C-alpha cells in the first residue's frame, strides 16, 4: 500500500477550500472573488499533487494504467490552472473596462453566460471525478494498480475516469478561449 508523504489533513484542507470556492462561485456578488481564490487554491493544489504523484511514481511499481492515471491527473490540473488564468484575465479586463468597482459582478451576454455557467459546472464535475480517481489510485492502490489483462474492471474504471477528466479539461480550456474573446469586444 502506498503511504502518502503528507497526512490526510492536507487533502482535507484542500477539499474544504475547494468546496468553499465552488459554493461562493455560484453566488452573484461573490463569484469573481471566489473565482480568483479558486485560481490560487487550484495552483497550490497542482504543485502539491505534482509532488505527491512524483513520490508515488518513484516509490512504487505502477502498472501502465496507474501511470496513465497519474499523467491524466497532472495534465488535468495543469489545463485547469491555464483555463482559470484565462478566465481571470478576461474577468479583470472586463471589470477595468466596464465596472468602476473591482469585484462587482459582470453581466455577460446570454451566449457567453452559458459558456461561463458550463465552465463552472464542468469545474465541479472535474473536481468530483478527480477526487474519486485520486482516492482510488492512492487509498485503494492494491485494488486499482492492476493490469487490464489481470483485472479488467478496475483497470477500465481507472481508464474511464482518467479519460473523462482529461476530456472535460480540454473542453474547459476551449470554453475559456471562447470567453477570452470577450475582453476584445467594445460593447457587452
């Protein structure tokens, strides 16, 4: 069984911070601040997770499926940080352009608001799936660090979860790129 180099309090702290950020991100008056906080929390978690996964990859004998899961987790975190930074740049640019108070909500056009709502919803989905995948490959290491030939069901679960978070993260980056075009508009 893989023993984490840090205790469960680090994961619990990140979990609480994520939940708080997501809860406030869907509120109109605190969404911008929560988005900025989420960007910082997610950046810190990406660095923390990178260290943890590096230790796991170096300390244990992993099957190709577990290596795929580790790479997927790290790619997902990296893409999410990039998407969050793109969104934050768009939001701060629009605030400077159209609002005279920092942190006030911005009214987006209907289509872009739909993209932004999807971006936030996918963020929660990625958070849940990533948490599940992380739990499976760390806490349930002996059950899920298996080859497809030996135990296809656990290996396929890891593959499906890994592929899902990467796919959702790619779509989040696409949504962020679409939303970033708003900062070049002259009229919202």
